[in-house]
C-alpha cells in the first residue's frame, strides 16, 4: 500500500535531470519529443507502434545503429510485449538520449570518406552492383527494398553509376532543408 | 588487418574491416535519412488532413450563409434580385417525360463532332467508345450526356434505397471507394481488375465527383456501365453527390466549362440523378456498404422506407414549422456568436484522429462538450431557434432536428426571449437525418456517438455503435469510404469497419495510395493497392515527399497569411521590447491557438519561420514567402484578410449570381451580395466602401464587374508558384 509520503520519496530519473539542468532545456527537449511522438500516435492515446520507434528516434536527430535500436526497444517494451510503446516510458528514455547526445550525427565528410573506402579502385564512382554487394551483405544489411530505394536516388540515370560525391552532397542538402 | 595496400590485393575475398565499417556507417546514415523523410511524409499528411478538416468547418459557414440568404433575400427592399433560390431549391420539371425525351433526341450534333455517339439501349460498343474517347481527352457531346442522365434517372427511380446482392453468382465483387474526379485512378482500376461485366461485378461507394478535373467523365462511364449491366454494377450515393457541395468543390464549374450550351440543364438533371442514387448495399445479408458511416439512430428498415429523392442536398436543412418566426436578428447575432464561439469553444470536432484527441483533451476541461455538436453549429440554426444563447454561451445548442422533448426553447423575439414547446420533429427531418448520417459519418476510436461538426447530422460513431448495428441486422462487416487513407484502406473497430478510398495522390502527388477490395463468397476481403504516377519517370521516395511537402507547406502558409493580423497581435504580446523575436515555445503556442490546427508546430517551425542568431524565432518571417497581389481598391488589412479567407465562398456565391458564367455580374448584384455576405459575417463595412469598391472594380465603366479580375486582386500570389496557374 503506497501512502502519500512514500510516493513523494521516490525520485524519478527525470527529476534528477530537472535538478541538474535548466528548466528551459528540459522543457524544450521534451516538447520536441512530444511533437515527434504525436506524429505517429494514430489512435491519439499516447502510444505508438513499436516498429515506428526507430523512425521517431532518428527523426529527432539521432543516428543509432540497428543494434542500438534493439537495445532501446527492449528497454521500452512492456514486460508482456503489446506491440506498442507508451509515451510515459518513451519520454524519459528519449530525454536521456538527447541530453546525453548519444548517437551523434554522421557528418557529410565522414559519409564521403565511407564511400571512398568502398571505392577501392579510386574510380570516383561506384557500380550499382558493388554498392549493392556491400550494403546488402555487410554490416547491418539492407533489405532489397531499402537497396532499391537508395539506388533509385543514387544511380545517375545516364551513366548508370553512383557518383557518390554528388550523391552525398545532394542528400545532406536535402536532409537539412 | 585493414590497411590500404592489402585491400587492393584482396579484391575478390572478404572485404576489409574498414570496408565493413564504412558499410555500417552508410547504412546507419541512410536509415536515419529515410526516417527523417518518413517524418516529413507523416506531418505533410497531418497538414493536409487538418486543413481539409478546417475547410469543412468553412463548409458549414457556407451552408449557413445559403440558408441565411434564402431566408432573407425576400426581405431586401422587396425588390432584391432572386439570386439563388432557383439553383438551391429543387426545380419542378415542367416538361413531361415524353416531351423531354423528344427534346433531347432533337438536339443536333454537328458533323464535325468526332466523339462517341451513344445509342440507347447502350451496348458494349458504346462503353468501349466512351473509354477510348476519354483516354484521348475527348468530351462527350452534351446531347448524349443529357440522354444518358435521363436514362439513368429513369433506371434509378425503380431502385430501392438499399440494394441486396449475393456473391453466389460471381466469383468476387469488387468494391471501390472515393474517386473524386480522378479518371486515371478509375482507368487504372479497370486495367488491373478488368471492366465491369457479369463475371466481374463492381460496387462504387460514392464521391465520384469534385476536386479532380474529370468528374464528368467518371460519372458518364459509371452511369453507362450501370445501364449496360444493371445487375452487376452498383453505385452508392456519397456526400459529394450533392449540388451544393459541387458548387464549392469544383464539379459545377467543370460541367459549366465543358458544356457551355447544355451545362445548366445537365446540372439540373444531375440533381435528380444524385438524389436517386441508392444509399446502401448489402452483400449476402452480411456486409453493409455505405459511403460515410452510421449513427446510433441508423436503422436499415427505416432507411428502406425513406423517400431518398427528396434529400437533394444534405446542406439544406428541411424547413421547420417554426420558421415563420422572425429569426433575422437572431441569425445575425448567431453568426457573429458562431464565429467567436468557434474560436472560444474548442469542442469543434474534425474527422481526423488528431481532432478527436483535441476533443478529448478539451472535454476534460469543459465536461459539457464531450458528446454534443460543435459550437459553430449554432450558426446554421436560422431555421430553428436556439436554446438560451445568451445565458450559457459556452454550452453548444442541441441539434435543430431532434431536440429532446423536455427542452423548452427560448426564441428571441424583439428584445427578450419567448418560451416555446418544441414541436415533434416531422418525418421529413427524421428521414433527412437518416440519409445524412449514412453519407457523412466517420468512425472514431472511443465508444459513443457524437455529432459531427456538421450541424444536426453525421456523427462520429464508436466501436460500440458499430457492434450494435451489426448485431441488430445480423451483419458482420461495415465497408465505408469518405476518408482519405495513406495506404488506400484502413481497418478499425476491431476489424468490423473497413475504410476504402480509391483516389490516389488525393492531396498531392505522392500523398497516398488508392485501393479496392475484392470480396468472395467466404466474405474475407482482399485489398489491392495502387498509385497513379503523373510523370513518366518514376519519382524517388524523397522526390515524392518533397513535392507533397511543398504543397502542404504552401497551403499552411496561406492559412498563416489569412490570419496575419491576429497572429501578429498575439506575437507582439510576447514581444514587449519590440525586438521582432520570441521563443520557439511562444511562437508555437500562438500559432496553435490562433490557427486551431492540431499540428506538430515545433517540428514544422524550420519550414515556416526563421531563427535569429540568438536562437529565437523571427515571427515576421512566417509571412515572407507570400506576397499579396495589389488589391485594386485600397482596403484595410482586415478586409483584405477576410476576403482572402473566404475567397472560396465568394467565388461560389459569385458563380451563382453569374447565371451565364460569363464572368460578369452587374454592380447592383455585386452590391447586394456583398452587403449580405458581410452582414452575415458580422464584418462592418459601410455602404460607401462597398460603392467605392464596386466602382473601382468596374474598369470599363459599363455597369458590370469582371469578377475574375476582382478575385485576382485579392488572391495571394506566391513568388514562385507555377502550380497555381496549372490548376487554373
């Protein structure tokens, strides 16, 4: 039986943060999280489908890997997984992620370097087959759909190769618009 | 391992660690990019839905204005022009059937006409000819349109309100949702699924017209197949099969533009045809198909007895027996009150789930709002008195059609109120409500049945209402349309309700897919999706998102502009030192409260307003992209905004006045209408201003106004907007 006084003696994680960081930053951050969450809250009952968690986290500016996401989702799911994540659980977890600046962004330069590494022969471009092989077989492999979608944006229609320098600058521009 | 030189040699073998790391990085980056894109796609969707819902609130405004005009036009000096009654009231056909038929037969079609020539009764040759012609962008001659509509009317007269079908004769029935004038979608469906025939029956669930540019072609095709295969082609009426809706949403304009000689007669005939369309279809006594939905008052047996052809438009309330009372002063204050109360009382409900959240959020603050009609509903009550308007301004009045018997009505009379026992609602009204509920209702997630923002008819029905109705009539499934869904279809109410929507790219290129259902004797629905792509080159995901997003943001900026004065005043309240900047939080708060659109404003901020160096929002920047055209007569900013905000309504009203659609109306007509409109809105404009405006608009001083130029003057012009010209 939880009495009034014992309820008050439980200190939540967000209260600690509240103490340590200024009100405004917390509130602004939480409002951003709330906004992003709401976009996927179709039933308007403060829950989202667990499969959308990755999208929400990424849209808030984080670059987690699939493995990172699995860990986060495990934390967010109920003991008996319902397929839904509640806002009450999501908010503190996401606040922590943002305030600790976890999963820092990948810069344009870093991305370009990555493509250059894959371009072993230093051609200045990649063949679609090359890129496909890397991205669908290595790391955290793309699905066929993901690969097709990337190729449709990346492949130069006339030359049928990926001019990755142009691709990278176009995508980063588009992303920041 | 993993140094540069060894990579060159080990080309064919396992990639190096560096390469693997590079791959992971790219994957990680790309997935984040796609998520960002998905977020933009979602909120673009939210914007379109919010604006559409907000537009429907305007719809209420318009219908109440029509009622207002009709009821007051005779009181205008006695000799006011009979502006709109001939269009808004149903016309009694003076000619007999035989005479009319003969008249159409005698229309001469010139030799130079190269389009299809229909012969009745129709054959497959005729439908094929129509399909080919429309693919070639040809127009069917007015004579054949009239004949087709006339035959359709004759045919539909024999049909009951509810049609009972069986799957036993065919393998599967195909059910399509809203098409909204998109011929491309209809042709794509026929391409994927085959033409209607005895082996391939179809049901089209309403909303064939409006918004899209090929509404005429769609109904011609649908009606032709209806006549050709009466047992295998079925059409349900939708809320857009309604001549007042058509005035607003483009079908009337399309007909008048395509058929200069016969357009008016075609529209008259369509009024009848639309009202004769069946209201519901039932498959195997198990699956109910209606356009909108149901309410807790829906009863299929009663629905079968309704005189459906009498409900020409859902937007004209049947006249109450109390309308002989002088409600003129009442309606003026009610309209002003309605505008204010629309802003004060946030109970106004919409069709999206976001709106239902707003409803839920505010219902805890104002308990009385939770299950009653929206506040703006009071404005359309010219036909029936309002309940205690002055005493309890926050409590929205009950429906005019069915007040509870214990309510005593307070009717304004001179300076006080008179108590009246409300009369029993006449059968006509009950019938009207049954029909409107079927055509306009939407499902919601919470239990219960609450009135839709449209006054007196159309509900938000919860899972319990669905369950009750299905049980009552021993049904297992409700299929409806009426709402655009991103995937073309959506299930709700534990799978007991399916929404099917067949107009892809409804809001914008890339906004959504269309879909249709195939239902066999086992009554398990199968869904088929598609999306029409206008450009020959397939757009990538991010291009589609960008196009849709651009369109949504433009529409949103227009909304911002339309309420500029209010917004600036509210912004400045936070900006005491007049720096031109306020915090993001304050900006979002202001915009949300003024615009009343439930959108993720913080997420949208980067697209709408600029940040200053200190991280605050320069609030003036949200009006920058939009530069108004030069208004011809100099008017106050408030008036310009009002004109801009109601420009669609104005266009409709002027289209009605401009009987021959020449684009010209007389100054006197302009003056009368303008006075009416502004008095209804409660905007104070004195006679002198109106006269000045009228005179300055009449450029060539011949006593008539070129309405198109008038509208252009107040239309907001985007700097780089080519699309607006394309849409004409």
